[in-house]
């Protein structure tokens, strides 16, 4: 199927993928006066007296803002907020269809971290949770950290948290297939941006001990002359325990798992074929969404006897799902909801990882 042509036809037909429907039928004057003025003033007074009642009387407890500034959309790069809107609409569809959560796309004309942070803080009272999406690194790290610190609702960065959850779930299942343990394998992570860095952190929390990070300058190690600014300087100190140097080709030598979050095609089939023990390169994880590894790569990798898995719907399967407002959780874990002061902690992520791994078996 030609998904590009089908997507253009579908998006033009409606247009877009979202609409707003009223849950309350306005069938007469009394109904109108209950939904709006003068009756609506009473829930306003109740919320003013007890701010937590906003979850009782409004849709806040089941509503998420999907926020982007369009600076790192899928594999398309910095395409801007308007061009990123179809992706954000699609993300909202996923929240609704698979999680029962209402979500709204918020595409910001904001190029700096300060502008994004200010905008999200300004709209936060409307929503029960914030899902940051497709914001370039390294700004995304500071944006997520400050919003998580200052807001009293959960903040989830899909490119970091959602992707990391699904990757780890896939890795755990793949290692079961080949009979290896996470703490014993060598993992190569190519492209330590927002997703790659979060993947490394999640792998380490789960017990991985030998992770080698690689970027466009080669293997990360302490004191490397080029490209160790910001988060990469920290990564260089907590990864690569053998203090390897060199290129991606040097990194994958003797590796058990390859995780790619850089440009498509970084790990070529020739590079994999030249691996001295190619059967040890058991998992190839291609994560660059819009320009991901194509079907031909999977077929070639299969011929090389490598196990291959790829990104699916990380934000839906992996996100510790929000409370719908009535105390019923549609996904996992059970202790995460959209209530004042709630945060999504490591324990919640680990529960989501296990659930995703179990669902994928």
C-alpha cells in the first residue's frame, strides 16, 4: 500500500483528523442555561473555593496537550509548527483510540527554550498532562526538566520517555529469544540525542552495564576532542566502560545489540556483514521514524541472521497512561493519574516497560 498517497487523500478528505463534540445535548433553553450562563457560574464558584474541583467539574482530568515547536518532527527535522500539525493530530488520535484520553495538538511558533516553557506554563491550567513532542535537543532536556519541576501536572516527553520505554521492552524480549541477560550484553547506541540519551538512561536503570554511545564524531569517551558539549559530556563519563575509541564500525565489533536513533542507514548491511561474529549482533533497532530503515534493510538483515525490531506506537503503548477523570485507568500503571502534584517516576516507567514487553509477546 502507498501510505504517502493514502495519507494525503485522507487528510484532504476531512480535512485533518480531529473534531470537537459536545458530551451534553443542548435540546432546550434549560439545557443551554445549565451548560452555559447562568448555571455554569456555580461550578466556577466551587472551583474557586476548592481548586482541586477542577478535576470534578471539567475535562481537565482526561485531557492532554500534545505540544511541539516543530523543530525535530519525526525524521523530517526542523519543519516548523504548521508542517508538524499533522503529526500532532495523529498523536491525539492515538491517545483517544488506544488510551481513551482526549488530546489537543498545540503547535507553538516558539524557537527558544524560554518561549516554549513560557507558553506551556501559560496553557497548563487547561490540561491534566503535557506531552512534549518533536522538540530538538539539547533544548528539549531543559524544557522537560523545568516544566516537570514547576508544573503540578505530569509532563511526558515522548521522544525521550515513550521511545525509551518501547526500546527497552523490545530489547528485553529480544534478549529472551537469544538467551542473554541485559547486564551481560554489549549495547551500541548510535545517535545520543533526546531519544538516544533517554534510552541509555532507561537501559542503565534496568541493569545494562556496557553501553557504547556513538555520534557523528565517533564513540563518546571522556576528553574526546570534538563534540562533547552539553549532555554528551555527561554521557561520555557514564557509558563506554572499556573506554573504546574510533568509529561506529569499531563500536559494533563484538556487540550484541544495536540501537539506532540517528539518520537512517547509519548501520549499513555491509558494516553488519563485515562484523567478525555477525551472529552476535543479535538485535538491530531502527528508530528514525519518518525515514526509518526500510523493508529491504530488514530483509537483508534477516539474511545476516540478525533479529530486527522497530519503533511502533511508543507514546500509546509506553506512556504511563493518565486517569480519565473517573478513577479508571485505561493502561498502565495503576498509580499514575492526572491529579494535582502527580509526577511520572522511574517506577511507573518500569511498569510500563514490563506491560509493553508482555503485550508484544
